[in-house]
C-alpha cells in the first residue's frame, strides 16, 4: 500500500472524466467557478492556465489530462479547487464538485502501490455505493512537472505585475 497517514475526517468529492475522486477537505483553500485563465505558449498540456486569485498567480492543473483521460471542454459545472499547502501553490480543474463527505475510518481501503499515477491514489472509499479514489495533492505531479509549473507560475506573476503597471 502507498504510504499514507490515517483516514481524514472529511473529503471533498469531485468528478473527473466520469470518475469520482476526492482529496482531504483540509487541503482545500477554496472552490471557485471556472474563471478566465491566462494561458502561455509552450505550457504543458496538464496546465490549463494561470488563475488570477486576488492578485496571486495560481497554476491550474487539468487532472483529466494528467491521468490520460479524454479531455473535455470545461462545462457549466466545472470548478477550480484551490489547494492549500502545496509547492508550488496550485489548483485543480475538475468537471464538477459533488459534495463534502465524512466517511467512517473503517470505510477506507488501501490502494496497492503502482496502481495509480505516481502513487497519488492513497486510498479508496465507498460513497453512496460508488468507489471513490482518495488522492494525495502532494503526489499528483512528478518532480519535473512540478518544476515546469513553477516556471509558468513565475510567468503568471510577471503577467499580473505587467497588468497592474499597465504594461499588458
């Protein structure tokens, strides 16, 4: 089983490409409807763009592309889940936020190592009769992907600074 601490008390449940996934609710800073995002040439396919969150550049990651699923155009119910305590600061584009759930501790099942991309699925839990993959925000990106996103975050910061000065 992938290394993971004890089950958390609450999970944010969301949908990506028809799959139900969750992250610990304590790792969510906020949830916003899909906004206009700054996009930069040469950005990796997993980066949807950079969100201007009250003057802070936040890279937005497409989980459908990260997991090799068929990408879709963000729909009416798409959300950006801004994560807390990530390096770099980042957000996830999800098809739809479904609920906040509080599974019982014995509802969590282990996930074998090597059964998910970068071992980011750390547990599975059943919610309303459906299996939900519990993801670790810290394991979503490979080190190289993380570095590329840091570089695009810097571009986003510069872009926002230029706009503020009236250069953009």
